[in-house]
């Protein structure tokens, strides 16, 4: 079958996904039998468009990069009507993340699932705040709710736990879940002060103008909540996870770690203790012999502690246009395979 794809959000991730799909269209068809049309896009900046036979995505990318609104196939439908009325079979929810309320993404996801349409998302809001409800709604309507892109972008973390590590009992997950803070700690170890390195991180685009979500650990907390609920079946809320960021780490703390042959990392942790899942986000001094200690810069990494393989560490990018776009592609391919079986 030919998948009819809709995009909610045409920012960095949406454009990255489209570039991948356009560049690999023949490869995906030949190797995986994956055929598709992108038929609908909703974006608050560029407009809502719909063409049941397929949109001119190359033209839309050019318009978006030029900061212009879409000029072709304009739809006089709001987001929810577009979701319900279009001939889409799967929606990619790629709007901004709101870890307090879930933002409009919650309504987008609910509407799509209730309409019998699959949902793939990189938006941590629905996954961190309402995953059990969304999964139940998806199951009820015979569709899929896929969220690989919500944790560590395209680096296969959730898929690793559910795929190659299937059969193992995972008792602990610990890792670096925020590239901004890992970059900052790397530079602070070289002698830069916190305020100075934060400014550089913002100039490089690693940190937002308001860096609170990164430096206070809130971004990592959202990802920890997702891992706890998806991989460990915890059923916890984001507010159940104690969270401390890196704002209080001083040069003296950096030197203390060096003297002990250790290194500061902001660690997200999920662990099964006495039959109960405990989760947290906090700065920790990691021994230099541990694989996580060698992960520097904006890179992310996670160590899974298993009964059959011991510790398994995966290292990769935690953000980026193509990297996150790839995470959406992997979920789209997964849905395609499952539909064929």
C-alpha cells in the first residue's frame, strides 16, 4: 500500500524528514517496499496545505527556507479538521514540546488516533505526560503510537530496548540525555566558567535564549519519564522524578572530580529497586573508567544494565535536523512492516 503522510509542524524536524524521504524515495521503495505521498502539512508559520494525491514538497521546502508562506494547495481547515478530513493514514507530530501541559500536540495525537490514523512523534509532551492514555487509545482504534524520536533523536534507544535487547531483563538505564549540558560540562572541565560556556552554547545553537529546560534538567527529566514508562513499565508521572541541573556546579567541583579521576555528567537514571522503579536526573561524578565518562561534547549516551548481556552502552547524536528526521523515518518503516505482517 501507499502510505499517506501528514505533518504537524514544518520546522527543523519536519523539513529534515522531508529531505530524507525525497532523497531516499527510490531506495526506500526498492529495499523496504515503502511507498508514500506527503498529502497534508499544518504549520502555524507557513500555513495549512492539503492535496490528496500528494504535495509538492520540494517547492514547500524552498518556500519555508526563504521564510515564505506556502503558496500552493492551501487548505481552509484548522489542524484538527485537517487531521480528520484528509486521506492521511499516518500523522507525524513535530510541533514544539510543552512538558507542562503537552500543548496542542495532545489534541493532535488524540484526534488522529480516534480517527484511526497512526501517529509518529518526536514531541516529548504527549509521550512524557500521557503515554499510557495515548497507547490505550491507539490500541482501541487499531493503530500505532510511535515515539522513538522523543529520546536521543535518531539514536535507537527505545527501539534498542524493544528490539535487539528483547529477552533481556533491563534493571537499570543510566545516561547522558541532554547534549547542551554535556557540551557545557565538557568545556567547563577545560577551564571555562559556567556563565561563559552558557553564552558560547547559545551562540552555537546548543542552548536556547532561555536555557532553563536544559540546564535545570527538565528536558532530561521528560526523557527519563518516557524511558521509565516505556522500557520499565513504571507508570510514573513527570512530577515524580526528582530533578537537579548543572547550574550549581562550580570550578572547585570540577577540580574535585579531576583529583578523584572522575568527571561530572548530568545523569538521567531509571532503576528497578526492590520491585519499584525509581527515576532521577542529577549531576554525578562518573569514574573515568566508565563508558559514559568518555562521552564528550553535545553527544548523548545510555547504558542499559541487563541480566544476559551485562552493561550495553549506546552512543550517538541527541539532536539535529537529519538525526531527528531519521527517528521519524524508523517509526514510519516500523509501522509499514507491522501493517504487512
